[in-house]
C-alpha cells in the first residue's frame, strides 16, 4: 500500500539510505544517552532534554510532549510540509527520484510549495541581474563600497532588483508563473486602481532569506540611492513569518552547534560582515524585535546568546525588551556594546574578529547591562524617582526562578541606588520570597532512565505486553491470545490491531512492518515510539508475557461478567423472563471458564 501517491518501494529505499540521527541532528543539538541520543524538543518549550532519538530503530520520541515517529514524521511536523514533499526532499538528498503515481483528483501543488517555487525563480533572477554588466553595475559598486567580498555575495544569494515597475513580473510570467502566484509570494503589489500589479522590490540590493531547510522563504531589499523605506522585507506568506525567521540561520547553524553560542545582530549587512570576518555563528532579526519564537529556535542549538545592538537609544531599548524574553529561558545572555558611532558592520571590518572576541569576553550579562543602564538613569533623581525607574528591572527580576541569583542581583540594585533592601521588598515582596516547591513532572528530572509510564494511561500489564510485542518477544502462541478488546485504552487497542494484521506464516508478528504501520498512525504513533524507547528488563520474558495475558483475560472476563449482571438486573426489573434465563446461562458459563484461568498470584510478576 503506498502513502498517498508514492509507492512503498520508493519510501523503503529512501528510508534505508537515510539515518534519522543525521536529519534530526541538523535541527536539534543531540548528545549520547546510553544507546540513544537526547536533545531539547523542537516541538515544545523545555529546559531539560526529553526528546530522544533511537539510531537502532530509526525513530524519535519526546517524553515531554508525546511527539514521536520516524524521519518522515519528524520533518513533516517540523517544516509543515506535506508527506510527499518530505519524501521528495529526502529522495533528492540520497539520489532517488520520487515519481508520484497519477492522481485521480489532479490536486494542485500546495500553496507553500508554489510560493517556494516562485521565490526560487525570483532569487535566480535577482542574482542574475547583479552579474549583468549594465543592470548590476550600481549594485556591484554599492556592495564594493560596503566591503562585501564576492564569496559572500554568492554565499548569501545577494542580487539586484532594477528600477523598473514590472521587471520581475514580466520575467516570471514568461516562465509560466501567474500574477496570483507572485502576489501570494508577496513579490508584487496590486495597483490602487485595480488594474494589475507592480513589483514590490525596485532599485534595491536584494538579500535572499532562506530557512533551515535552505528553502527560499522571502527577501529583504536595501534601497539603492535615496528613497523610503531604506529596508523592505517580503510580507508574511504561507512560507515566511518575520517574527519566526532569522537571517543567515542556515549558514550559521553549524558554527552555533560547534560554539554553543549565537551572536544576534539587527541588520543584513551586520550579519554578512561578521560572517566575512569568520564569526559565522551570527544571525540577524529582520527589522523586528526578538520574539519568543526566535528564542525557541535558537535554544535548540545554543547555550549562550550575544546581543549586539547599536549603542543608540533604540538599541538600548531593544536590549531591555530582551530581558523579559530571556528570563528563565535557560540561555546565558550577554550584551556587547560597541564604541559610540560604530555599528557591527563598520567595527568588525575596521578592528577585526580578535577585537570583537575581547569585547565579547568582557561583555556584561543582559541583566547586569539592564541594571547598569537603568540605575545610571536613576542615580540623579529623588529616591522615589530612582525606585520608580528601576521598577521595570525589578518586575522582571522577580520572575527569575533562581532565588540565590535573584537575591544577589537585588542586593546590587539596592547598593547602586543607595537605599536599603527593605525599601525595595516593600515594593516587590516576591523578590526575596522563597519559591514554592513546584510539583515537577518526572520528565524534568535529568535522570538517565526514561521515567516509567509517562504517557501511557493503561494498565501496567498492557504496557508491558505492548513493550514486549514491540521488542519482538511474543511467541506465536502469545500472538494467538492477543485480543484488541482486552486493552482498556484506544492507542493500545489500535497497536494490537495493527500487530495482528502483520503476522507471518509462523504466526509471529513481523516487527518492521508493525513499526512502519504504527509509527505514522495518528492514534497509536506516540505510544509506539514511547514504548520502543523504553529499556525495561524482565528476568523471565515468556513467563511474564503469560502472566500479563492471564491478567488481561481475567480482567476482561470480570468486566464482561459485570456487564451481564447489570443486564440481568435490568431484565429482572422489567420482567423479561426469556432474557433472564438466557443471561443466567451466560453468567454461569463465564463463571466456570473464569475458575479455570490461573490464579491472581502469577500477576505479581507484573513489573510496576
């Protein structure tokens, strides 16, 4: 059976050539944990890694949010692409051409995919223009004045939009794209009078914005000559969200993973200049303030963030805004302040990477920077105005989950303001309050062992049976005794149904087929990956399996008996004599059968 329109044979070929650890390791920083690898989950916010990858089984599971699956599930979930798109991309990576079988519906290509195709064509056109002797001359001169080397122009896909109203529109419609395609990608703007469209980017140096999958998601343009706005970005599209995207992230990822540090700047030229100087762990925001999404993206790869803002008032405000975002993020944050009149671009070209590294080493933490700046502003005023001006910092400070650090910073603020700590405590009693002991979920304890029973809500014997089923430990006699209806939770029932649909001639479950079928199943996929990752050990597996099956049989019989007794009482109340007779026969038969099932003693083997 094919997945949609792609044959299973192709999917199997790709799977055999791809290693999930390589693919996941591209998006998540992984470290060894026993036979598995662990990292911070890309699908939810967490401080202690509970995202686990199994190289031997080629699956992943997060014990925090329950996400799980194989390499295809991982990429569809991470990128928002459809299953066929992910298979095609992976096929390209390993040199397997993915041909889709003819679609009966002739469904259109997904909108995001179409935007990506339009963007690719636009990027090629912009970069071609820059190389054109005539059209690209002004742009090339400008980039030379800015000190951008040819290798950087190629690496960052820098191009030029000429000073024409419809240059791109004409070029891309000739290639078969529609005006609607270009509008969906934000490359053209509708005319006010409703008669067609014109190019959004004109007379600009163009920067190609790519995501971590190296897809062209949008563009930024710097005006050549005078004109407003100086910088212009693509609008949000199905592929591009400014508040979630960082420029140069894909180019910087390897260096960020290596150094565990990311430098955040504000502009395209700043990011490119730092990469040119060898500081390749640099990214830039796209004319927006840092957002929680940016921080979530960065936390997957880095432990330390270096904020590099212009030293003007707006830059200072940007740094202070960051304080609220970073408190309790688990990231160390420093602020590098450049000498007055310098921006990162000019500074690093003039002084070199070595000087920058010294500045970075001596840089204060974001909290110290914020305190220092605010206290300096406050020192001149009256006592009340001084306390008021540090209110914002104190408000953020009280959110800190680390009481020792909070108390220490608090003492420094009081000292800098020249007032007693008690005055500040009156205003913010929470500052020195002992934190309430929080009820931690087992997953947040950094224990090497994966906690028992994190997500599975069924009985312990169900859990053990399913675990041993996925380890390939059930004999053909055990398989014959498996009944989906004996399982109390739906994911367990579904997993057993899938297993019973994949039994070989010897009556044993074919494990690989079960894993393939169940990992991607919305109902039991997470349960499959959770149980597959467990490392439980039983002294006598066949005995334990039999004990679990006996226990489930008995519990199932008790449940059926309770139901029959309930129906018997109703029949007696309503005077249905025939039903009463029939139900009595069934109840007696069941009681005789139940007496033949081994006693409950065996169930003590169930590993709690």
